[in-house]
C-alpha cells in the first residue's frame, strides 16, 4: 500500500479505519493490560491522574476483566466505547459551530452527563455547510446525538456486567481533554480530546469502494491517486472547523473549511461502517453480538449520508498560511463522468468477496477482522486527530486496540 509520512510523523497506509493487516510488530506485540498502563501513569508522576483513579484501578482484581462477560467480549466493547467517545468529542465540536442550534438531544454528552446547551453556532460556517445540503445542520446534530447514545450505552452495558471500565472512565473524564479547538463564535472553547484543525484526510474511501475488482480484504492495494476524491486533502494539514472569526469571515477559506468537514465526516463514518462487522466476527456472547450488529448499521447510514453530501462541494482553491501554506482544491464532482468519482454514486458497488472464484457482490468493505482495531487507531492518528495529545493517551488507545484484536470467539469453533 502507498505510504506517506505526515507532518506529525505518523505513517499512513492509505487504508480505511479498520482495513489492513497489522505490522509484524503489532502482530507479535503481547497484550498490555489496563493495570500496567495505569501503574505507568502513577509512576510517571502523581499529577498525571487523580489519586482516586489510581486507587480505583488498584482495587480491581483484573484490569482486563469482563465481569460476567468473557475477557474478549469486554475488550471489544471497551474499544468500541473508546471509539464512540472520540467520535462524541469531535462531533460535539462540529455541532457547536455547524449544527442545528436547539435543545433537541435525546442523549446526554458522556463527558458531562447533560445535553449540550445551544451555542448559537457560527453563521458563516453554517452557510458554507449548507452549500453541501440545506439540511446539513440537522444531520450534524443527529449524528452527534447518535454518537452520544452509543458511548453512553456501551459504557453502561459494560458496567452492568461488572467489566472493568477504568480506561474508558479516563477518556470520559477531564484527563485528556486538553487540546485547544476553535475559539471562533459558536465554540464553547473548552478543552478537547480530538484536534480538528490539522487534519490530513484520506479521501480514497470515495473511489476505492466503487471498484468491482479490488477489495482490501483480498490484499488489493489502492495506491492510485485516482481513488482520491480530493487528493490535496491527503497532503499537508487542513482545518475542518473555523479556528477563529477571521477564518469564518474569509469567504473562500470558510467554504474550503466546510468542504473539508464534509469529506472528513465520510472518512470518520466509513471507519465505523467497517469496524463493527470486523470486530463482530470475534464476539462470543449472542447478546454482545446483537449489540455490535445493531450499532454498526447506524454508522453505515451516517456514511452514506455524508458521502452523498460531500459530493456537492463547489470548485474552490485556498492556501492556509496557518497550516504551513497547505493548499486544498475542490473540484465539481457532480460534473465528473468517472465512475470512481462522480457524485451521485453512493451505493456500495459489487466487488470480489471472500474468493475471486465467486461472482462479485455488493458488500461493506473491508471486513477482514485481523488487526481491525489497531488499523482504526493508526488511521485516526494519521488523520491528525490526536496532534497535541500526550503519549499516555496514544498508549491507552493502542492498549485497548491490542486487547480487542486479541479477542477470540470462545464458542462454536
């Protein structure tokens, strides 16, 4: 697969959030438990986590324990909960600035336990998002609400089964919510888990899943630039939210920012679309399988919505002096006659599946389960979402992914 080094030093393999096999280092890496992670934090300095969190962790008999769940099922649900918490954080940022500003949340923010209070939004950002579709603000609110609900449900379910959630509690709490996001009108200006201002967005999801003869599950590569809907988004760093009111008041820049967000929405949600069925293949308990198979399709609905809307971006080219003069160019995809790029092809195209001897089939892809969780962490890291985070944050995510990828079905085999 095509490899590139982003400015944050992360190797990107041009793959979806759950695609690809782990490296030999990942494959041989032993499972690292939560207890060792938390002890490491404590050894580094008492200020890293509250003393109460360390004491709570030490009180656990088994840091990877699943309670009434198998260790593997608990690990899978913990990783999915972590992914949903990350999504909750990034989607809340999008909602504050670009979502419908009304108290219409059915779920509470997992980090606060309360529904977000309308901020008034950012008028120019909302106007630019509406170029993609007039209902974009409502869709953003709904997507945010969905991710809140997934986070809250998975965490509550784990607790109900007596599974250890100390790692997830760290992500929910304030420990890692230190990144600065937008300070533009509409933002609450609070600390964030994720960084939406220095993104390197792999838009190959746009074309690679329209191919009728390539499937990443069968080892096919997608290094051809023709699969990228917006090649310049996959180079340099780009902001998907107005960082300041100056960004919002720049007519061309705010369009490019909104269009970047539109494609980033698709990148994030194609990850969930693949991740859930990939990890479902490792689940043992029927009820846990029901949970994974029930939440997963909502991610697919999100992806199809965003793939459809992103294609309505209008032509614009901008240079961002804040992000090292990174340039982004959006073209009119509605005018494209290339099947890999045209804007109105939003259904998954039939492709080779399981074995090339079978007829092509319309499927979700990739769904290869090996290395799925670590693939998600690597893709989100390469995306730039974690630029500015401390090493302990990255290590926690990698530990969660390692445990999830190590899970094995404990019945029926």
